[in-house]
């Protein structure tokens, strides 16, 4: 199978597929990100001493190497990355009819109810928005909060975001590539031009860092509300009721994670079930991607297929049916020749499947007699004139 992985979580994402794929008996052709060669070398050092030569083949290089893997005609291809790159991979794989699992982008929404535990909610949102510098496909990139608690929630979010240490010895990861810095800068400048208020952050620092940034008073079509930012930008929008936010959350082209924050678990569950996402959470966000027992998948432009859990093995294996027929009869009841007995047996079997359980029990003796007669026919015991 072929595996193409990104730079943002360059150890966890490859291992999440490599380990089950190898355990399932696959040889793997792996193309890691060209931006994280030390991480891919570390993964190799973990796995290669445990494997026969050639079972794991690592191809370093840029997009042209990824294109070669996508076109190689592997039995299965697993790709994690952007929507644009994922579409190109799927198109290349289609030429060889290679099945593809795609884990693509996200634009996750958190919906905050007025009855939530405000402190826990604020801490959870700040972590899920700014972990790894927001460079996580399941980062919270939109917050919809019921207006009754919008002000106190914003105050908490700002205090917590300002407390995050920024810099080489800090807690916030720098934006990893120049292309990513340009994307985040474009989203921030568009928000400013659209009249957004920046409550904290918004300043780039040396080394590729952007201070954790919280924005409000944004139009719904601002880039930071519609496109994947993949950086430490968190827009917050007040709504009258959480139910009003469901349609806004679902209007996104993405559908990876979504979360509801509320003390009323019954209401939160009802709301969470309406989110068009692969993973919905109540009073938490994103961490299930690190739980191997739980499926990780998305809908819409967030991709297709499953990683983690037993369901992932369906994409890393394929069924191979072997049937050993130990029958000593000269033929099965549905083989030629088709006689009146065979027709009656077929009609009786169809009727049996449509009958109630009680009526079906009553039909069994007649069905068994027809089966016995059909067997005698196939042994040559029936009279030729019975065949019609």
C-alpha cells in the first residue's frame, strides 16, 4: 500500500497508519513530508529494526515523489494533507483504479451554550484552537456562543490566550512553512479589512510565530470563517441560541470535528447529533484522534475513509473468501435440471422468508420434504416424466 503524510504531526500521523498496516501484512511505500526529514528518520529508526528488508520503503522528496506514489498502482493509498493535494492524489489514483482513503482539512466549530462550565469551556477551546500553533486539521477554527455568555467567555478566552508563552522556549508552535505563514497572514489581513475587532494577538514575531489571536465582529463570509486557516486564529461569533449555530456550523465545506459545550447533556447530545461531522464531542474537542480504539474520519471536503479503530482495518485489508464444499451429493438443489419439484421448492423457500415466524415453523415440514425429493432427483432416483 502507499502512504503520503504531512508535516504538521510528522510522527503521530504516519504511525497511526504504518503500525496497523504492517500488522495487517502489508508492505508499505511511504512518502513523508519533505519539510520534516528528522521526524521521518526517527519513525524509520523505530520500525525498520523490527521488519524484514523491503517491507517498509521510504521515499523522500517533494510533490513529484508524492505524485509518483499516487500513480504507482498500489493496492491501497492513504493520504493526509490539504484538499487541493488530496484531489490531485485521488485523480492520479483513479487512473489505476487504486482505492484511496483521504484525511483532508477541517474548519471545526465549537458551539457554546449559556449553561456551560465557562472556565472549563474556555480552557478547552483555547487548547483546541492553539495546540500545535493551530496547525491541526481538527483545531477549533470557529466559535459560536450564546449571547448571554458571550462577554464573559470572550474575557476568559483573551486572558488564557495572552497567558500562552510564545517563542522558542514557549508553548506555541511557530508556523512551520512560509506558505502557511502567507495563508494565515492573508486571513488576518482580510479580517482586518472586513472590520473585525482583534481582542488579542495579531502580531507576527521573529521565527515564524503569530501570537494567539482572537477576533470578533466578523462577517460570516470572511476568509477566517470559511477557509481553513491552519494557524492560531480564533474567530468568535455571538448567536441568540445554540440551535441557530447548527446551520452556520454545517454551512462549511468541511466536516471533521465539531463540539457542543453545555452542562445539559441531553440537549448537548441532540445538538451534537445534528452536526455534519465525522467526530462530534460534548465538552471536549479533537483529542479522540489520539485514541486508537475510536474511528477518525470526516465528511464533505474533510475526506473519506477511516483511520484508527477496527474499522480502519477494512481499508488496510481486503477479504479473501475460501469455501470448502464437503457435500457428497451429486448436485445442489439449485443446480440443473429444473423440474417441477425445483420450482415448488423455490416458491416455498421464498414464501417462507416472507411469512411470520409462527407460520414459517408450520411450513418447515413441507419444505424439508421438497428438499428430500429434490435430492433424490439429483441422484437420478426421480422418473424422467417428472421433469418439465
